[in-house]
C-alpha cells in the first residue's frame, strides 16, 4: 500500500469540500469516503487548537487543518 501523504493539490481539494459543507469528503487519491474528526479547543489544555482531521477510510491518508481554514 502506498503511504505517501496527500500533496498540496489534494489537500486543497479536501479543504474545499469541507468549506462547502460536505460531511464526508471523497479521497482525492483513491475515491473512498473520508471521516471528518473535529477536535475543539479545551479550557484545561491551552495548546489544543480547534482542528479538523480528515482521514480516508480506505488508504488511511489524513490531513489536519485549523477549523475555518479554507483552500485558495
């Protein structure tokens, strides 16, 4: 299995789908649905930011973005 991370173009595709409100974006590499995992900030841990992890259910690639981040 190829374990190379998403490239910049694939990352932009996923971020655009998130910004458009797609609940389970399609993996730009293999076409499988991706899970969206939200990690909100916590008051008891100052370094935890408001992040979103998008992980492909098939090829297991993932991308992490700040909530509200959009692709150009």
